[in-house]
C-alpha cells in the first residue's frame, strides 16, 4: 500500500523562527490525529502537505508525489478546512459551497447539486439561503466542512475543526468527523490541541512538540507501549524519609511527579517493574505505603509523559 504521505527531514522557517525541525514520518491511509500545543507546527505541516507553503528543506510526498513539484495537480484530491479563514461574506450557504466545487473543477450545475446534498446532510438545509455573516459559530464550521467535502476528495486536511464550538456543537462535529473517518478509501488528517477529540475520531496519532515529532503510531501502539503509572500514598514519614523514598524511586528508574497532597506522588515505572518493589523501597526509607492505585494510560497521559521527555532531551521517544 502506498503511504498516504511520506515526510523526510522536513524543515521550515519563518524568518528566524524554526516552525518545523527535521520532521520525518511515513503514514498509511486512514484517520490520523495531529496533536500539539499552539505553535507546535501543526498548521505549517498541513499547509506544506497542501502545497500552500514551500518548505525550507527536506521532502514531503502525498499519494507518492512530491508536493513541491506537483502540488497544484494533487490539490484536486485534497480538501482543506482552515481554522479561521475560508468564509466569504456576502454569499449564502449554497453559493459558498457551490463556488468551492467550481474552484475545484466541478461543472456549476453539479457543484450546486452537490452543495444542496451536503447542506442537507450536515443539518444546514434551512440555512442554505442565509448569508454566511448571519451563521453561528457552529454553522460556520459545518459550512466550511461542506466546502471541504464538495468535490469528494480522497484526503481531508482539517485544522482545528472544533475550534470555538460550544459543547453541543463540538459533540455534533465529532460525530460528523467520526462518520467521515469510516468511509472506505478515504483519509483525513485531524489537527487539534484537544486530545480527547483525537481518541474519539482517529486510529493513528502524531504528536508534535516545538516543531519535532514526539511520537507517531497507532493509538493502540502508543497506549500499549507506555510504562505503567501509579498513584502512591504513604504515611509515617518525616520530611527526610519522604525525600529518601522519592530519591530511591528515581534511582530505580521511576519517573516521580509530586501531587498536591503531602505523602502522595504519581510514579511512572519501567515495563519490567514489579509492584513489590514499591513496598521494599518504602520500607528502606522508613515510610509505610498505604495506597497503590494503577492509573489508566490514556492519550493525555501519554502526551504529558512524551512531551516531558522531549523537553528534557531524553531518548526513548517513538518517532
């Protein structure tokens, strides 16, 4: 199977600002989540994959073709939903979506017919002749999605599609994206800083941090490949005993993070760790372990851990 996109040593600068720093990825078709904090490089990567930005160095191939050379030819197979831009005041919903279809090479009648179909499917049937400046935030996001879908692209590039939505609107948008992700032969790249949205829609996740890949893989791989985490509670320890216990854990290869309550800590342990080691180290330090609660490893936990490792420059992060 030809990878959906292949990226090798991709670098991009905006003047003195390094937005992408040697990004390398190979991703199969499907539903892909692109997650990272604001400024991590998500929007820059999307615009390079779309051919809107010429990267400073490296290569980016989509559907096996170099975007720097063939971006215009490939763009008809791609639908792009920007985070903020994209809505044209003065047009109504049908005109806007139909125009998007025409700009992607569709005959006018076909584009308008497809626009009517999409607005009905996306719950905008009654607003189809309303001017876009009178749409709510949720309606704007849905009309942008309709414009992205009108020419039936093979790949959707969605930049923060749930941005600015209230809880009900976000839930509705995620349901739409989940249904789009299940279409045979179609792919989407869903960029967001909301980790829960990725888990709801996508099977593969790319984590960007400061323009670099902190992790890339299927959700199952990322979650299964992480060490276990525990919430520890103990008593009978004075300050010195507490410090000795935490220091002993760290020497044993455990990542220790303090929590708000005294006599508690969050511990991420190596894969070969045996729980009895907690009790042995506590006894040596002079504290009594009273609580040992496993923590479920969700994407938020994985992200927090991997980004922390990347910031400290440690090895062992999947890429």
